[in-house]
C-alpha cells in the first residue's frame, strides 16, 4: 500500500502529503500521542475519496472493514483489489461490489478522473510515470495479496491459549529441572545413608508426601499387604506404629486370623509374647523393618503441626479423614 500511495497519489496525481491520510506513514498518518481510533473515524467521516486496497489482511481488520462500510454508505469509496488477489477471495459485503485489481490500467485511469473531479490538477505525464513506477514496484517485490492474512479473533484466542499452555508446560519443566539440580546437589553433599535418603526426597510439600506415600505403599506391597487386605504382618506394623496392642485371638473366636498369625509366628515375621499374648512385627526381617520405617516416616511427615493450612485442607478434601495414620480409618483410606 505504501508504494501505491507514493507512486499513484503523490508522484502520479501530484498530491501533497497534507492531502492524503495514510495511517502507516509518519507524515500522512497519526501523530505521536494522538488517539488512533478517533483520528481514523474523523478522517473516514470527512474524506471526499477513500481508496481501499482490499487484501486478505484488510478483510480481517475490524477497523478496516468498518472504514470501508462507512465510505461505501457515503458514496466516497473507491475499492481496488490487491494485485494477485481474485474476487473469489472477497468476504462479507465485498463480493457484491464491483472491485477491480489495483494494477489494472483502466482502474488507475478511473482513479485519476475521480481525483480530478475533486479539483486537483496534474499532468498526464506525471500520472503515467506514477503508474509505471507502481507496476515496477509490483514486479520487483511482494504483492500485497501474497502476504499471510492476519489471524481472526478466534484464531488469536486459540493461539494465545496455546501460548499459555506452552508457557505453563515450560514453567513446569523448569521447576522439575531446578528441583532435580537441587536434589543432585544435596545427594553429592550427603555423607550418611540417612542424609542420602533425605536429599533424594522432593522439597515441595505435596510432591514430598506423594514420594513418601509411594514408598510406603511399595513397602507394604512387598511385605504382602495391600489396600483392603487383612494381612497380619502389615496389621502388626500398623499396631506398632499406632502404639496399640495386637493380640492373638483364640481359635474359636477368629480361626482364620488365628491361623494366619500363627503361621507368621512360625515363619518368624511376627513375634508372640506368651506372657501377654501380644503380637509384634519382627524387625530382624529386612522387609518388615523397611515397611515399619517407611510407615513411621510417613506418619511423622503427616503431623498437622508441621504441615501448611493449604495442605491440611487438601488432605481433608482428598481423603475425607483426619490426617493421622495412627487412626485405622485414615490408614485404610490412605494406604
């Protein structure tokens, strides 16, 4: 459009910059600090001739379409198709208008007549030179119609959402990378097995809980218990952690449990105190000791005094129970 203004209007029709409003040019457009929309509205409402070069981009700009409609209603519209653009690409009310290509010789001559009708005088030689320069510019550069169209409002909204999603994913990946780097630093600085274990856990409150919970569930599964099961060794670990006594029931009261406990006592994973009748886990077995330690670590972590208010509220909504693994209801739903 800039070449059209310079070649056809300024050089060809010998108009002054003050006679032309072209918003993209510093000397013919909106001045610094001036309100763009108000200036465009004023120019569109008072101009005696509005030349609209219709491109795919033009049709996606609400301001341009509004300007075109206002000019058409006032009878001052002179629309031209950007070179390389066909009428089949016109949208809205545009297909109903007679619009010819801006590089058509007859269209340019008709524009010259319209400008003369407004009282401007210029020579045929200057206009011929302007037309020649305009066509030369088209041959040497990219035609306006070949430029990619501006996305619609819906497309912009979709792209913005994709950008937000991508940014969120990048932020998440950066947090994970930073966490891994910090974890590696802690691991390198660790001197004991306990320090190594501590260094390998996430620092985020929720992620640390998930890691401890996963470790506890894995230990329980390796020991033979799982959610909803009545595994007597796991049960003994829970009783031990909760500070409650576990007894060997009589064969008459609960024969299945009696037989299961007796079998594990014989296996050695449970210890039976003949004096008190109490049952306790035998930590000499690595799997039993590992499960006990994992349960204790998770139980200690779920101390309401150590957790944030947000975590307490999240835990309550997530599990529907007070945050205390020493309560059997909490144990059953969490583990």
